C-alpha cells in the first residue's frame, strides 16, 4: 500500500503480516487521510502521510487531528502485530513542532504493555528531516484475542478462501 516503498515485514509471520495489510487496505479512514504503511514488526508499526492541502488547518500548517489520527492508526497497527484487535480507550497527543508543505509525516509506534484485556502503546511522529514533531500514548481494549483466526473467518464469510 505504501507509495514510497514496499511495506517492510520485520519478522512477522507471513499470514499475520498479510492479513494486517489486507484488512487495512480496506479501511476507508486510511485512504481518506492518505496514510501509507512503511513497516510492521513484532509489536511495532510505521505509517506515513505525505502532507497535502487537505491536511492543513486555517493557519496553513498540518491540523492537530491529522497527527492524532496518524498516531492512533499506527498504534492500532502495532497492536495488530500482537495478533490482537480492539478499540482505543484513551489517546494522549503532545504537539512539539508544526508540519507543512512538502513534509512527510512518519509515525513509529510500539507496544509497551501487551495485556490480556488491555494493550498500551507509545508513538512518535517525525518528518523526513528526522525532526520530532509529536509524541503520544494510547490504551486499547482487546476485543479480538486472535486476529488471524477472526480475519480468516471474516474472509470465508465473504466468499474468499
């Protein structure tokens, strides 16, 4: 899905990696925000946004909601790499520096606590010059304890084998 390069698989089982990519290619939010995958690993995810006019606020810089949405999506992907799916219960975003025309936002998330009922993640957002723009943390309530099994069943229900 990444327009910048092939999505890097950092040692995830192939079936988990493939199901995550497939599931998220069918997520309208990522398309709407122009979010692309860069890499997935065990408890880690990297997503990117090439900044365009649709991401600006009235001051001509990237809207804070773009940062928050990118971090939430990236941390959610990191959770999926643990073969779990769930919903965000809290999201904290710290804005450090603005972004604007020509920037590529790169979010890097990692799972810091992989619990049975809750998963906790951290995330940073930098630009292509490796300037730190934002940091965040999130908590996710686990709703699917085996993402691969759940997603495979969903595909079968929709007629895919």
